[in-house]
């Protein structure tokens, strides 16, 4: 069950990071490169 909780917390953190990066992107383009890369990868998967 620990793995399940770890996955849940990871997905929650990723969701928060995506939300924060999206909010930053709407205001100014000051996003670290790895975060932007992960964001584009997740967006591509969602499509």
C-alpha cells in the first residue's frame, strides 16, 4: 500500500506543478526548462 500512497502523492505534486507552471506561463515565461519539458510531455500524452 505504500507504493499506492507514493504514486498518489507524486500525481498530486505533478498536478500542482502543472497548475503553477500554467499560471506562470499565462503571466510570464519564467519556467525552468525541466518543468517546461515535463509539461509538454504530459500535454502530448493527454492529447
